[in-house]
């Protein structure tokens, strides 16, 4: 897939400008393609003509400082916000995502930072909350237990003592794993993770990052919203950087180093050269 740094030179520092290049002939269409997405809230313009490609089987890290527009863009994809302008293409066809239900129907699931888990319910109850399986007038507990266990096993989540233990008894990493498993068990194709390692210890962070890699290995498109550049350089295939509502950089991970990512996040441009840059040749 052909990508570009999405910046144009202007003096010493590149300025926000150009957008993602079209796919090279014969390359597959990204699972989700955003073009010219803009969003305002009253007098505040949150997004300015944002382009973004999210391919299958790759992890895209969405980076940006506080107020850059990461949450607005994520919620626009998730159907919570409606864009004022722009187009969304899902598997090559134009779509309008008007609600989280529309997003879920396409196969888009979002794991927010608060995880949206009920502490007083067990793992199975959380994974099927609002989507319970019934047999006539009763809950099909056996079927739900079986599906929850298979999903957790498929993601190699083996540290939970029992799928019937309350979520309140789980560690931070285990809770994140349950939230991700809940997202992927509904025939998901795109999973968006909002700060998945925030407030986690070293061992729990490793568990979550391994989980992200497994999602990619299962062929899912993954978007990770993160401030933690160690995590970004650990799991990402591609990096997209927002600055004050504009997409100022989008490229393969190898086109960046930590310093250049910080430059783009804080100033919207970077003059640093990265020796291993592969901005137009892709990544193996």
C-alpha cells in the first residue's frame, strides 16, 4: 500500500497539508478508508478534512497530543458523532455510519479506556451484556459459556481462574483482555482500542500488547489510540498522527523514530531524517 508522510515542505519544518496517496494498482482496498472527514461542535472545529486508511491484518497507531482530535475521530468511526463533511468507504463501498449499531453491523467494535465492564457481573455476563442468547424464554447459559470460553482461548487469554468469576476480581490486564474478547466475538473486522495500556503494570502491559498482536494475526484491522510511544513502536505497523484536528503524518512505522513522532504531535511537522525510512516502499 502506498502511503505518504502527508506533509509538504514549508521552510524549516513541513506544514500540515497533503493527504494519503491512492493505492498502487493491484493492491487491496483498505478495510476502512476515510476521506476529507470534518467535524465541528459549535464554533470549535475538531477535525479538518482528515484522511485515514485502516487495512486488514495491520495495527495502525493513532497518535496526537491532548485535543488533537483522536477521540472525535474514533467516535466518528464508531457512529457516535456524525461527520459534517467527507466520506467513509467500508470494503470499497461508501457507507454512512449513523449510530454505534450501524458500526457494529459492519464489524466495527470499540474498546474505550473505561472498558465499559460491569464489576458486579461475571466474565460471561459482561461479554454478552445486551446481546444475551436465549432459548425460548430463558438465557442459554451453556451456549454463552461455550462461546466466551472459545473466544478467550482463541486469543490465548489463559490467566483467568474461571469465566464465571466477577470482573471486579480481575487485574487490569485481565479486564482489558475481557473487554477485547467481548469486542471480537461478534464477527468483528475492525477493533479500535483507546489507550489500552493506560495505568497498567509491566506484566499487564505485555499481556495486552501480545493480545493486540494476536488480533492482527487473526486478520483484523486494529487501531490503537495511544500516547505511549514504547507501545506504539512495539505493536504498530503504521502510524497516523493528528495535530489540532489535522492529519499531519501517516506512514509505515519505519518512516518514524520517537523524536519525529513527538515533533509531529507537538508542532505538526518534523525536519528529522529517519535512516530506515520506507515511506513509499511499504513494509515486510
